[in-house]
């Protein structure tokens, strides 16, 4: 998570309680609005029943008008029936199922009014006006109107209880719920504030303090101080950039130390060249002179060996000088088998003396590689020499090669040189190819350094794997020859 997102998260946690308060306010407003709407609907329903009541009252007035001598009133009575039915049906449609018995009571009274009106109209039309008046008084005024008034009181009472009391109960429930929610929001605000503070402290203060401490340690000269970014945000990117810068400084320091070592090697190589090359040249000249004075191949063979070994020593001195003062790299196409055979040619007698069994698995069909043959043969010579030194009491030396793709899918050849010696401790493996590092009292510590440099200048890699009691394997990956351009050297993984 980036630093920006962490800050947004902390801000969101702080704003969250305010958002909840707003949501609760909207919810409470909606509930109160719903309660008021329900109350309004109930009041409207009560007004509808008032229309029913008025229509039934008008119905009785029509009867009294007829008895008062208004002949048109009888014709109006069917219209009053329709009005009562309209309002009564509309009122009954909105009643809860538990109140339908009230509607049935009103309908029964309406039926009775219609029956009484029919009897009154019949008596009045037959000339029995006194009887019609008496019937109307007894039925309408003394019986039906009191019954209707009793039903009206019950209807209005229930309407008041349902509308006002229920609305009051709902509002009280809303207020109680809102109180609980507000207390919860207050608690949430406290937790959110503490959490946001913890996130900001953990995401900003702690990484910055660690980075400041690392800068102080590195600034004091400890370039090996490990910096482990704990986050994936911008501060983590800054820590990784600082770690990369520290690694580059460490590499630059190592290269500076290496340059100082190479300068020492150059001085030593100049001394070796001056002290050895002249005696070796004299020895070679003497061997060549002796060749002209002896007869027979058997007598000349040792002299040829002397000349060959003197040439190898001279080449080694030249390679030592080249390591300290690099010369231009001149690659040629060469087969792996030829290079291996050339390197092994100087160890034939030593293999027999140390009872070392040689296993060779280098197919001649492997593609050619592009190397400096003399330099790479010298590198193989150094590696084989170290392997034989590790097997002073006998063992097995295996040299195998096969085609293998390198990094990025580049075509190459993998050459493995394995000995059955005692192995090398894991803690010293990373230092084996460093100049002047050696585990033998008589060693110079330059053999593997030279080999590694010669392999890498071809664009290859040299790696060493070893386990105590299981021998050592040197793996050399070399790019195959392609075109006329020399391959670009790559950094060794060892």
C-alpha cells in the first residue's frame, strides 16, 4: 500500500464517524417522515369515515323532509344510498383486518335505515301519516341514531389510539434507537481515531526512524549494514533506493580494493617476469641446442617436454602480467573438446602419479564457442590443477560438457569439472575467486581469480559448488560462437 493510500485510509477512518452521523440523521429523518406519513394516512381515513357519517345523517334528513311534506325527498333517497355506499366502501377498504367488524356494524345500521325508510315511505303513501311519523321517531331517532353514535365513538376512539399513540410510540422508538447509535458512533470515533493514529505512526514514524538510523550507520562507514524495507509505499521505495545506493557504494569500494590488489599484482608480476623469464629463456635455448646434438626420438622426447613446459611457464607469466595489465580481448572460434584436451595434456603424468581416474564426457558435436583459446585453456589448467591438489590420495576427476541456454535464452555450453576431494566449507566459497585468497600455504591465491576473469571476458560465468565430504564442482557457462562480433561480458554469479 502506498503512502498516499495509507494517509487516505487514516483520514477516512477519522471521517467515518461523521459519515455515520450523517447516515443516521438521514435514516432517522426517513423514519420520522414515514411515521408522519402513516399518521396523515390514518387521519385521512378518519376524514373518510366522517363523510360516511355525514352521508348517513343526510339520509335520515331526507326521510324527515318527506314526512314534512316534501314529495321530492323520496326521489333523493336512492342518491343518498349511492353516496353512503361510495364512502362506506372507500372507508372499509383502508381498515385493518381486525377492524372489519366495525364496518359490518355500520353496514347493518345502514341496512336498517334503508328498511325503516322503506316502511315510513309506505305508511306515509297509504295515508297513515301518524303511524309513519311514529315509526320514524322510534326507529331512526330512538334506536338507529344512538346505535350509530355508539359505533362512531368506538371508531373515533380506535382511530385516535392507532394514529396518535402509535405515532408517539414510533417516535419514542426512533429517539431511543438514535441515542444508542450516537453512543456507538462516539465509541467508533474513538477507536477510529486511535487506529488512524497507529497507522500513521507505524507507516511514517517507524520507517523514517529506521531509515535515519541506517543512514547514520552507513555514513559512519559500515557499508555492509543491511537495510530491509518493511513497507511497499514511497518510504519503502526510498529505503530500497538507499539500499541500492549503499550496494553500489560497497561495489565501488570493492572495485577500489580490487584495483589496489591488481596494482600489487602488477608490481609482483614485473618482478616475476624479470626474475624468471631470463633463466627460462636460457633453459629453453639449452634444450633446443641439445636437440641438435642427440639422435633418436627417444632422446629428443624429454627435450621436447622441457621446451613445452618452459613455454607453458612463460605463458603463465604472461597471463599474470595480463591479469594485472589487461590486454585487448581477441576471441576465436574453438571447440570445447580441443580446449579440454589442451588443458589435460600437461596433467597426463600427474593423473597417474596421484591415482586419479579421469572421466571425460565432452561430445565433439558441441557447437563451437568464441573465446581466447590460450586464456581459456589457462583457466581450465588452473581449475584442473586445483582439483588434482584436492585429490592427493587419489580419486576421480570428471569433466562433462553439454548444451545449455543461459540467461535470456542465449545459446551456450555448460562445462562441469568435478573432483571427489574433501570439499570446501560453505563460509569460504564466496571468497575463492578473490585475488590472493588461498587455503594452501604454498598457493598464491591467483589461480581461480585468473580463471574467473578469463571466463567472464568471454561473456561466460563461473560458479563453484561444494559440500564437505562430497567434492567440488566448477561450472563454466560459455556462449556459443555467433557472427563475428565478440559477446558482451556478463557479471559472474559466483
